């Protein structure tokens, strides 16, 4: 699994860096208020994306990994079902956006809705189920590069707002075509078809996962909506700048789950092997997430200033709160992978339902009084609850969290990282980050947390 994640993770990381660059460019070119329009429209679009997906990006990986010979029968009907859903949602969204919603948010949302049929034709789940992550990462990178090229060519000032969704539609279309082209020849020749019974079967299996995803999105972006209600679009733009820095790592965590899923599916009947994989996965995500959280907290204001400029310095305080959600969320990603592999989508739904309800209450209580920091605090507390519930459910499968000593070496290396960052804070920001990252890597090896063997991938010590 380590090599699989390396292929997918590196591709995803490069793609996310490209997308991050586009986000920074848009934030600077459009200004906080106009950028907030984009943020709000894309926040709503995420709900529609998950409805279009029909839970296939997770369940499809599991099904392909469990029965690869059934893909020729599965693929055409799944694509037909998702294309139908995506097209219907696009038509409804365009009508509502242009007639009922405030402008320009409604028109921008309507333009973004054109991506929904394209998402319906996505085949990333097939490649991941076949354990071909390199192809999935290539398509992701192509998507982002196409989008960024159009953004740089067409968007230069707030008046170019309408060109942003156009870039996204084209990018998603190019990525979907790449994935279709990379399918085995026998699958590329299959016609898309709509089978009513297959659609029913798909939704019966996936509706808990779809609801879980929608509730998870409510946790992710309800703070944007409440900030718009209680404050203004500028507050949304400032908060989005802080969240952009966080979402890069959260997306990598989701990518890690997708590479973990086919492996843990194959091992789910082997209790010993499953537990070893679960423990190793937690060590891997914490080895990445903890130094990011600690180092990011210490240099957060400098990062905001360097990336977004002084006009976004108010994003620093929420960033320093939100950054602690990274290790919390990545622990949950591992637990979620185990629950999906064991066909416990219902328990995922329960975790998200409790967390979403809690998030709404916290946002209403915190945002009017504390604004951006209140929204960030509500998100962090909600993520902690959500992860706690997921870990409890996973423990019932026999996959309990290892004791703290399993991560003692990683904690020691992170402590050393914090000392290095504090000692070098007077240096230019990039020098401080480089010193911290280099020192942390060295410390991981010195304390024995990371071990190298000839001819094998590096591994974390038990």
C-alpha cells in the first residue's frame, strides 16, 4: 500500500499544489469580497457533486477490489446512473440559480453546475479498485493544469468572475476524458446504459454513504454559510483563505483512505493482518499530520502574509485553530476506511449526523460572538467529536487504537521540530520552514521512528 499511496499521494499533492496556486491567484486577483462569491458557490456545488457521485468513489473501489471480473457488467450501468443523476441535478441547479438565488452567486453556481454530468462519467474508482493509483493521479494533475491555464489566461480582475467556473468545467472534462482513455480497451468499448434495477441496488447500498458525505460537507462548509449570514462575503473570503491552507492536507488524507481501502478490503477477514495495517496507517498519517499542525501553528501568520498578502492577515487566527483539525481528521480517515471495508456505512452516517447537528449548534453559538475564530473553533470541536465516534465504531470491529507508546518516537521528533522552529523564527519564513522540515526528517531517523531497509519502502517502527 505504501507504494500505491506514494504514486497517488505524490500526484495528488502536485495537483493540489497547482490548485492551491490557482486559489491564491484568484484570491489576490478578485479580492476578498468577490472571492467570497466563488467560495459560496463552490461550497454549495460540493453537495451536488456528492449526490452525483452516488457513493461510487468509495463503494466502487471496494467492489472492484473484491470482484475485479465483474467490472465489465458493473461499469456501464453505474456510469449511466450517475450521468442521469448529474444531468438532472445540473438542470435543476441552473434553473434555481438563475431565477431564485441572489446574484451574482446564483449565476456562478449555475455555471459550475455544468460540471455535474462530467463528474457522473468519472472512472477514478475503477482505476483505484484495480490498484492503479498512478493513472488516477495523472488525471487529477491534468484536470488542475487545464483549469489553472484557463484561470491565468482569463481571470485578471474582479470583473472576470464569470470565467472562473468556465475554467473548472473545462478542467473536469479533460480529466474525465483522460480517465476514460486510460481504461483497459475492453472497458472503453462498453456502452453507457441505464438499468433501473442496478440503479436501485446502487442507491440501496450507497445511501448511508451519500448521507454521510452530505453531512460531512455540512460540517466542512456550514461555517461559510453562517459567516455569510452573520457577517458578509468578505468574512467568507478571509475564512476561505485560512481553510485553503488546511484543505490541502485534508484532501491528502482522503486520498490516503482511497489507497487504504482496497488493501484493507482484501485483509478484512484476517484479524492480525488488518490490525497491523490499521496501526501502521495511523502511524503514517500522524507522522505527517502532527508536524504540520505544530509547525503551522507556530508560523501561521507568516504563511498567510506570504501567500495571500496583508489584506488577508485576519485569516491568521482562524488558521491557527483550524490547523489542529488536520491530525484529528487524518485519524478519522483511517477509521473510515476500515468501516467502509467492513460494510459499515451506517455507522459512518451516524458519526456524521451527530457531528453535523453539533456543528450547526456551535456555529450559531460561536460565530455571532467570535466571528472567524468562532467558526474555526466550531469546526475543530466538531471534528474531534466525529473522529471519536468513528474510532469507537472501528474498535468494535477489533481495530482498537494502539497505545500512546506506539507513537512515542514520532512525538519526540515533533517536539524537536517545535524547538527548531522556535529557534529559527527570526530567519526568513522559508528558511524556518526548511530548517523545521529537514530537522524533523533527521529526527525521525535518529529516534528510530523511521527505518530503512535495502530494497524496501521506508517503514515506521512498531
